[in-house]
C-alpha cells in the first residue's frame, strides 16, 4: 500500500513538472492514484493513467489560435488541473476501488464495471469539450436546440458528440484489453471483461456525458462578460471584468457537474454489468 502511494506521488510529481497539474491537483492525484492502485490493482491504475494522459494531451493540444482563444474566453480554469478537477473526475473511481477491496469478488466485478463507466464518462466529457470547441459550426443547447456560443455549457455539436462516443469507447475497449491479460488482472474481481467492459464504457460514458450536458444547460452557473459580451464559466473574465450570472445556480460549478457525470457513468456501468451477470 505504501509503495502504491509512493508510485502515485511520483506520477503526480511528473504531472506537476509537466504543468498538467497544479500543486493542489498533484496532491489530489496522489491520493486518488494511490487509492486506485493500492486497493484496486494494476488494471484499475492503468485505466486511470490512460484517462489522465489522454485528457492532459488534449488540454495542451493547440491546433490553432482559435482553440486557444476560445478556451481562454470560456473556461474557468486552464490546462493545469487543480484538486477539484482531479476529485471530480477521479473521486468516484477511487471510491469504487476502495470498496472493491472489502467486498466479495462478484460485487467487486460490478464495482469495476462502475469504475470503467465513471472513467468513460470523464473521458467522454473531456474529449467532447476539448475537440468540440474546434467545430466550425455553432453548437446548439441540448435542451432547446437553439444556437449558442462555442464553449457554452450544455452546448453540443456533431464533432463534440462524436468525440464523446469515441472517448467512451476508448475507455471500454482499453478495459477489455487490460483485463484480458492475467498480468494486468484486477485483484478481487471475477467475470469482469469482454463485452461487459465495452458495454460499461460505452453506456456509462455516453450517459455521463449526456448528464453533464443536461446539467450544464440547466443548473450549472453560466456568466456573461458585460464588457466583451461573451459567455463564460468564470466569475472574472480573462479581460479582467467581473461577469454577471445569466443562467443556472451560482454555486453549481463545472467541477460539481463533472462529479455528477462520473457518478452517473458509474451507476449506469455498474447496473449494466449487474444485469448481464444475473
């Protein structure tokens, strides 16, 4: 267990050095990663690493100045993930790994499927956000289908939706591949693998991303800069002007919505496998 947390600390330090994590994000990543590796095992930890690596790569990806400008104008936080972001995306998974250590193998199998669903939801949402912002077409609000500005919470595009499905499928297929080899087998888990993992990833990822969009379009706080007349998630726009709340609940942040999305993915992924196993 000590080695697991030391390994997680080393990875978190690398993430901090690469400017993928803030100081608080590195501490949270150490806790999440150590819990996943120590209580879950290699299969759990490798999937978490794949999510973090792919998400960080997309966050720093600069296809054009357009994406960089849109991200700065819209998103509340930059490319460095802080503790709230790490816990929102990995907290549900870490809890699943922790619980799997203390329950019978058939329950641990369902928890592992839920874990895959939660990471698939986080991956689907991240890929949709990072790639969807590059769409040449204006997004449409998922609740009313009216056109909105690029980057608006709850706005969806065909490009972002395709990226969301690809991210969910990526996590499901990865889970299947790693659990297929005994070297990366998940301790205390039985019957986890094959089509169940792909189904857990795809269903959990898509449902989690859908929940994220619905919550983003309804209760997540959305602000507008009176100076630039731009929609943003931040209370202070990148121009330095204090923004005004135009939609949603003031205390419902993007991190809280992401947490709800990963929880949705975990519940759907776990429920699907419970049905298949029974």
